[in-house]
C-alpha cells in the first residue's frame, strides 16, 4: 500500500469513490462478489466500517452509512435495510473481520489477479 493510505486504482478521486461505493453496495446485497485483488482489498475497508456502523444501529450510524451505500434494490429489499436488519445483528458478537478474500488466479483476458470477497 502506498503512503497515502489508499490505492488510486487508476482513477481520479470521484470515479474511485463511486467504484468503491458501488462494489461495497454489491457486496452487501449479494454477500459475495468477484473482482480484482486490489479492488477487493480496498472495498474490504469500506464494508468493515459499514458493518460496524450497522452493529450500533442508531440513527446517526444510519445517516453516516447512507452517504456510502447506494440505494440499490434487489428482490424487494434495499441495501440499507439489509445492512441494518440482517448484517448488523448477524455480526453483533463479532469484533471485526467480517469479510474474507480468496484469490482465484489470473483473469483470462489480461492476467489481472482476481479474487472473491465474501462476508463471513
């Protein structure tokens, strides 16, 4: 990791933030996504913070999380609702480490190292 505390991901700041928000929301909704190793390591930080906020479950935590989570709806359930009603209570007794990253080898087209990131 660089000294700035995050990876640029070959994007400007607004595109990078949008990418991380989208991937974090997809991980919350599907609980498992396939992406590059670098992106997986970046979104892990965001998702861990969001789940910690969901464990608190108060209004202030919901407002902070709402700044990051997209308003995605899947199978008649919204990402914020799932985060605070399912994932927060599920990880109530866990002190951290809510995600797991598996490396699955290089991507066929450009040999980019790929990984699966999932909720524990």
